[in-house]
C-alpha cells in the first residue's frame, strides 16, 4: 500500500518507536506509583519524553509538558480552562471540529475571522477586524485540509498587545514547523503525538502553565487531598499513563530532533510541489495549491471535475493508494475554499514518502479521471 494519509496519522514510523512501545509493555509499571524498578523506569521514561518535547518546542520547564490521549483531548483541556458559556471566542476559518465542537458544547459565543485560502495578509486583516470584541482567540497553525500555514506569529503578537489569551492548535504543524512556545507566548499549544511527531496512536501533548482540570482522579501524589494537585504535570494527568505510547513518542521526538523540522518541511514541500505539478497536467483536475510554496506544508487537496471526492478516494484505494476524502472534520475550511458540497481528495505526506509513490498516485489519478470522463459521456 502507498500511504498518503499522514495528516490523519503517520503509519510509517521509525523502528525505534515500536521497539520502545514493546519494551514498555514488558518492563514498565506506572510512573509515580511505587519505588520499585518497573515504576521508576516508567517515571524516568516519562520525564525523558517531557524533556525531549520541552527542548523541541522551547518550553523552559518540562513539567509544562502534559501528556494527553490526542490533540482533541489537549484542546478540550485548553478550551474549557479559558472559555465558559457566553465567552466571546474568535477563531480562524480553518479550524477543526476538535475546536468548534467543544466551543459549541459549552455555549461560547463564537465568531470566525473568515479569510481567503493561502492568503496570510487577508487572515491577519480578518483577525484585526474582529479582535476588539474577543475574550479568547484560537488559531490553527496549519490547515489539515489544505496545508495552509496560517500567520500565527502575527496573530500571537496582536493577542499579546491586546492582552487576550490564545490557544494554538498545532495538530498539523508539530514536528514539521518550528514552534517556539516561549516566543509565541501562547496560553496553550495542543498537538497529537501520532502525526508529525511519529509517535503511537493514543498520544498527545498539551503545553500549559495551568488551568482547569477536565477529569479528576489518582495521580500518585498528594493522595490525602480530596482535590487535584495544584502543580504540573500531575494536575492534568489523573489515572494510569499510556507508557507504551509515551515511550514510543519519546523515540518519535528524537527522530524529529535528529532530522530537524527545517529538513522535514523541505522534503515534504518538495514532494508536494512534485505532486501538484503532476496533477496540473491531468485533465479536469482542480488543485488547491499556494502560489507561494512557503505558505503550504506537506498537505495537498484536489478534485476531479465535479466528481464526489469520496468516489475518487475509493478508486484510489482499489489501486492500493490510501488518501482521505470528504470534509476531513473541518467544514469551516471547506466553506472558506468553496468545497463544502464536494469536499476534497487529500494527500498528506511524511518523510517516508517518495517520488516513486507520488508517480504511482499520479498514474492512478489519470486513469481514474479518464474512466470517469468515459462514464459521463
């Protein structure tokens, strides 16, 4: 199978990730739950993973690295710490349902800084126009549908000048783009472990300095108290840790640190350009690419004429090529790009993808396009 669905989860991971997860299953207990060898090994492994993440994202204190189940879990903690019913929240027009649905559930008053696809200046203007009435800002670093790299540094600066707290959804950028927690000054940065960080599914990270708990329970610390500890990371990490996931995530982060986000981005952008150039030669293909390659990461959406995107993805799957199609859990992004009815076919890359695989995909798309045109005629 040719796997081009890395924006959902990276399937091809460094060998060390699986090996670390297997070792954890065999040898590790629960961190903070005893002084015996297996518990201590788990504690050391968890702290090592925090240190690695803190170094990668320039977080001064490893205790500010909170382990979560995924980015959705992390975003729910962040959002429900800062927003209540009636809170005026300003979001970008490229947000995922993991942002919009929690806001809807708590009854926040949401406004959207609607902007054009691949137009950072328009995005900045959209936030400037609406920032005055906002009590909280949430911005997606990179669109999971189009790979559009939003100007979070400029939005962060506006928020800091206005004294407005803000949350960054780094689901598609962590491990691919440089993220400097200290420089951004974000209140929270949420990310999955299983995408650009090459960790196992069921892992995520929230970079936080405090906030409200989403769930309560045992932490292995201050057990006599009826309430959750007030110190990090224990305040947010009740229950048994996913040590196989955390051990694997540490190896994924090591891989990213060794290769470097600049190199990872360079490889993905080069392959996306190759794919876009090839798709542009095929009849009836509409490609969603940025005129400035710097504004797009390793994600590319396209459609074949007016054909349902799910049909195209199904045809590709029959030929052993895995892509994603439809809404991608981001209806706002599709409204912004004019693809709400049709959705898009999305290819998304990792450093393990090759030109050979892209050529196979291009050949398949050309055949599918010709076959669909014959059926229409």
